[in-house]
C-alpha cells in the first residue's frame, strides 16, 4: 500500500519510487490520473484499475496473481491508500489468504492538516466525507455534536459552504475550527478561527470555491457535552410530562441541578 503525493510531487519518498518501479503490477484508482504521476518519475510498471465499481471483481484475479509469487503495489489518486478511498476488501482478502500486506507510508491530507491546525491532537476522529444531502448531513453532525475528540472531515469545494452552515447550526458559530485548502499545492491556504468566521473566509474570495478541503473541528468540551445530553433528555421528557416532573427526572438521570433544568424548561416553553 503505497502513499503518493497529495499535491507537491517532491513529497514522494525514495522507497515509494523504488517499490513502484520494481513490483510486477500497480493497482490504481484511476489509471489515467496515476499514469501522469508514474510518467513524471519514469516508472513503466504495468498498471490496472481498482476502484469502488470493480474492486470485488478484481479480488479473485489479484489473489491468483499474488499466489503465483508476484508483487502488487496499490495506490490511490493521491495520499495514503484506503483513506476515504476503495481497497479495504482487497487488503482483507489478502490477509485471509496469508498474503503479506506492507505499508509504504507517506502523505495524508487529514494528518497533514491536523498537524498544522493548532487544535487538540491527543484524540481525534476521522469522519471523511459527510452525506451530500442536507437532512442526512445534519443528522450525522447531530450524532457528533457531543463527541469530545477533534473531528476531521473531507469536503468538496461545491459543498463546503453548505457543510459549514450546517456545522454552525449544530456545533455553534464560535466552535474552534480550521480549514485547509489545496494541501501541499501552489495555492495552499489554511484558516483557523470559529466556524462562522471560517465561512466568512470562504465567502471572502471566489477562488476558495475551488480545491479540496479538510475541515477540522474542535470536539465538544466535557461540560458542553453534558449540557447537550441533558437538554436532549429534557426535551424528550417535556413531550410527555409537566415541566417540574421532567426537570426532576432529568436531574436524577444527569446529576444536574433540578432548579437549573426547570429554568431551562421554562426557556424552552418561551
């Protein structure tokens, strides 16, 4: 599994070049895209496609090829293979048939962006791409709203504004975040601020409607996560019970003060 540059071709490692030059076959997500990279480094190894639409069909053929003693390198369009890209079924099948799978590490957009984000890195969660439809996207964000780990998303340029708007609605306008655009490329940009300011930054330049994005969002603070959980419980109970009883039961479940929860119930009613 060979990592390839995500933009700057100088990021390819000598080991990656050596492996790609000496294996018997390279599997690539998009052969046309990868052929350009291989020509750049005068690599003439035979190339075959392996993507989400043909991966299942490729497995038997590749296992037979590997069983004959050949070596295969797997690359994605850019970065470390399998990160929001196809290939895990082939890797799993190789393990099941006692075929050794070796990583050749290198560039990764999510890790590169995280390293310059200035957000907590001791615990993080890679989400990848959110659903394209707003309803499903909001639901996915709601499920992450109490997550205390730093969250890493990939997003396409034509959806970045919609995703930021939904993130603001769920996480709040001031939640710390960072946007990284065109990582390692000529027009690379990063912007670290609150979510609302990140959206304003995108809107401030029409050129920012181009290029792939990494969005990193700080996780919920422990107190915030507890408050959000209490609010969720309170809302459910208020649908069935008087305010006083709903506040009492929520206090017993969460450990929060009943008086605070009752005031919150009154605020919700208003």
